[in-house]
């Protein structure tokens, strides 16, 4: 999928979510459901390989905040638990391999599907203006397609960030980091843990947030 198609998809999704929010007449309710659409940058490190920095990435996240008390503290502070039901992240890496025969160029495609859970803090200094900070644990399945081979495994990931929203729409930024041991998918019964490649991840996502 090229960048033009990704931009078109994000634009259409933005218009559909905005249209939905404009149909809601309830402006006083707690906006505890969230949908985040973002652009991602990432760094990947593997044993005995150079560090790789992403070319581009995109993400889609949906979840809900469960507030721990009905009334805000001092009329502006609320504690909650974030439960992200669905997070999908795609990252593209451009690779240049220089040999005596010339330069080989190819792509790495990394995809991740995860769920999150963790504490959050919401500050509402004035009506409809929300400042949210959070830190979540994100159990993840991470896969990598490279050199005509697919590998993947469970990854322990952590996500921390903050967002600023007014009414339905907002902006946010978050950090993601974690590790996995990629293992090539194979029907070979003799494959074992020695075939796994330790991989660490770190990166940032900037996103548009919609809260309902």
C-alpha cells in the first residue's frame, strides 16, 4: 500500500468519524470512548544486525476509559483505567544492502496487533477541554515480512503518552517500546528456541483522537 492510498484511507475515516460526532446532540456526557488514527515512527534492533529506522508507519486504536469515581476531584480531575480493545500498527522499513555487485534495495514490512490496559489521568480545566495522560501494558503479536520470509511472535510492549482534546476531536503523542523473539514460521519439527532472533522496538506515534 503506497502513501497516497494510506492518506486517502485516513481522510475517509476522518470524515466518517467527524460526521458521526456531528450527529450527536449530547454535549454534556463523559467522553470515555476513544478512536485514535496516527502516524508512527519506529526503531528496530536485532542481534548481529544494524539498527533500522522506519520509513513510515500508520496506526489505528480504539478503546474505552473506565473512570474510578463518578464525580471529578476538585471539579477537574479524574482517575481511570484505559482498556484498548484493538490496536493495529504497520511500519515500513527501506533497506539498502551494499555489496561488491552494487546496492540491493528492498522493504521490511512490520505489523502488530495488540490490546492495552493501564491507568490514566484526565484533567478538565474548563468545560469540554480534556488533558489526558496514560501508561499502558500492551500484549502484542508482532510479525515481520522480510526477504520472502515471515516471522513473528508474542511481544511485550508498553505505551505511554498524552493527548489534548476539545469536545470530540484532539491531538496526542505517545511512546512505544518493548521486545520480542522473532521466530520464522516453519513446519520443520526440528526448529527450536535457538532459531529465535531477539528484537527490541522503540518509537513514537502522533495521532488524531476522537472521543465519544
